[in-house]
């Protein structure tokens, strides 16, 4: 058995976590949710003795099981097939998410935010009534979601604990400050963008990423214009210098693309961005200012703040965690961010 042990250095966590989220982000509108991650509590100490295929990682000595990782993949893909060439990357990203879930869950428990038995029972009864209203039996629901009644209760316990914590963070002053700092993300602003797309699936993703870094270097050094780079390298639209027209912050573009674009001013270009379509370099050519205020977009602000709170917490916890990888499935090396294949 190959055992890789590391305590993740803080400087690596932010970029690595963002890159891994991008692998799955095209499949859901945001980072895979922790809410409902009941199955992370399945593990007992006896699992430490099971084969590495069943326990691909350990977090502070606790086993993270293949079952947990497969659950993340089901959440992301549902019934959609996973291309063979993307399987290792997706499995490694899902393992990362399972690790994050475990870390946050344990932290919530340590902060005495756990749900009481009465709170769990009340929420459980309410959930069963909601199923009955939809003419769905509890047994059918559990079968469909591949859960047990015990795991459902644990999911409810998680929801209560996480909800308790996040409500402490989403105060009115915090919302107002966040909206002002990120106004363009929420006020209806539209950006006109162009992009260079390296989307040839016959070329390895890592090779395209390396090519994008070189193109970006040449652009920033003034060795080549954006329009020429589009003409020479892009597999996407070449009309009008790769123009895609106006986009909204939460529109038809994948989240990594939109997020990167809305960090730019007119004329600026982004670092290479990975989406399910390939690797992009983005340029903003025009900004149409929005006019919405906080009262119009409270839900979107709350969702964004929740993601940020979660990301910051995960970053902190991973920096302090002892992570062990058995090689039972692909994973991202916490030191380098590089993909390590199963058994590597």
C-alpha cells in the first residue's frame, strides 16, 4: 500500500481548491453543496483496516470511504455518463469534496453547533410529511437516493448545524458590506467579452493548460494581440476577435468563466480558466453598468456569501489537517495540486 501523508500548507489551498472545484462546477451551478452530506458520518474506526480501494484517504486519522466519494459523483452527474478521459480528474475532485465535508462537519461538532435529538426528530417528521404531500413514500425516497433512515437523520442533523453557523455570518451589516464590495457581481451589470478557447478534446487537458499559459505570457508581454491569438489558436468563434457578446454574472456561461470575467476591467485579460468546454483566456471589451440594489438580490448575495464562508473555512481547516492518501483512487497532491493516478 502506498501511503502519502501531508499537512497541507496554507499557500497551496486556495488555488488548488479552486482548480478542483472547476472540474465539477460545470455540472452544478456552484461548488458541490455540503448540505445533505449525511453519509460522511458512516465511517467507523474499523474501516481503517479495509482495503485501500475502500478507504482512499484519511483525515486526521478518520477514514474517508469510496462510498462517500461515489456519493459526491452521483450528486454531480446524476444519470449523465462520465467520459473515460475525465474519470480520474472527476474522481480526484470528488475525493477532495468528501475530505472538505468531513473537515467541516467535525469542526461544526467541535463548536457545539450540533442539533439536539428533539430538533432532529421535529425536522424528520416535517420532512416525512412533505414527502406524503408529494405522494412519495419514505421507503421510495430512501431507495431512490440510496440512503437509510439513519443516514437521513444524520443529514438533517447536518442541515441544522450548518444552518445555525451560517446564520451567524449572514448579518445585515455583513450583507451590506459584501454587496458594496462586490456590487458588479449582483447589480445586473453586463460585460461584453471575447475569448480564446482551447477546446480540442483530442489534445490532453494538461497540454492545453500549458499552451494557454504560454499564450497568456505572450499576450501580457505584448508579443501578440488578442485578435491574432484568437485567429491562430482558438477553437471557438473567431469572428470579431472571439466576441461572445454580452454576458450576465449568472447567465448561460459556466461559473468559472463568469467569475473570472467579472473580475476584469475593460481591456484586461484573465488567467487561463478551465470549464467543461476547455481552457479559456477572456478579455472584457465593454461594461454595461447595472442598477439593482441589495434588496433586489438578497438571495444571490446570501448564496455567494455562503460559498465564500465555506471556502474560507475549508481553507483554514485543510491548512491544519493531516491528510493521508492510500492510492486507492486518484487524488490531487496537496503540495503541488498535481493529479496522482490510482495506485501511483
